[in-house]
C-alpha cells in the first residue's frame, strides 16, 4: 500500500508514520517543513519510509510537490500537517490578515494536494482520504482558537464533499478528530490553559 501523510515527521504525524512503516508492505511518503533531523531518523529506521521536504506556504514548492506525487500511485492520502498556532488571541483582537495567511498555508495546500491525488484515485477507481481534524469541533473550543478552528471546520465540510462526489469511484473520505495532545503545535501553551483543559476533560487528563 502506498501512503502519503503530510506533516509526518513530528507529533501525531510521526506516530502515524511509524505505525504505517512497521508494515514492510507499505511505502510511506511523508512530508516535513523544518523537522529534517527527525525525518532522516525515520528514513534510517524504516527503509520503506520516504521523506519529502516542502513548505506548503511556498506556492512554487507546493506546485513542485503536487507534480512529484503523481507517479507515487497512492492508495491512501492522510492530511495531518498544520502550520501555525493552535491558540492566538481573542477573536476580536486577531488581525484579519491572520485568517487569510493561515487559510493560504493550511487550506489551499490541502485542496491542491487532494485534487492531484484524486485524479489518480479516480483512474484506478479506488483510494482513501483521511483528514485529521480536532475534537474541539464537537466540544467547546478553547479561547483564542478561532483561526485554527475555522480552518478545521472548513476541512470538515470538504471531507464530506469529497466523500459524496467520489463514492461511485470506490473512493472514501473520512476524518478523525483527536482530543488535545501535547505536541510541537501546543508546546507554548500557558500551564493555566492546560490545567483548564484537563479540568474540562471528562477523564480529567490529556
């Protein structure tokens, strides 16, 4: 099985890459932006793991990347990468440009990558798209998360559209919404925010 996972060299993405690469029958392509050291470690540990450096905020780099993945003959596409902060400020204090910047860096790349991969999926009449969202879409979002949540909500609906439009081609599109995890994305969280999130969690832990 040929799999592409974006943001697969750190955090949740790294965990997914490792699980998939443990099966020698899989070829796991994974992208990274800055995690070169970790990416190379994964390649050394798993001969069937292939790292690809790409800054999705760079239009030219993204175009080169989407052209590169066409020959991979992918079976599964996993959207995991997110570039930006989970928490910023209260909604009324966030410059509107922040919403535009994060949209360009996190939504447009997903759109372009999915379009490129779907062409291949449709030709062979099979494929799976999995999009990582957040449990905050179905619970009370943390204060300061408006930009992040807005992007994830956009992807949630796109995921449903992809499923509806491609069901006749034996292509599935699903999402997963994990609870809060302590990763690089959330490394700068104030301890008071973490304490409050733990308190609000049904199991009183993260």
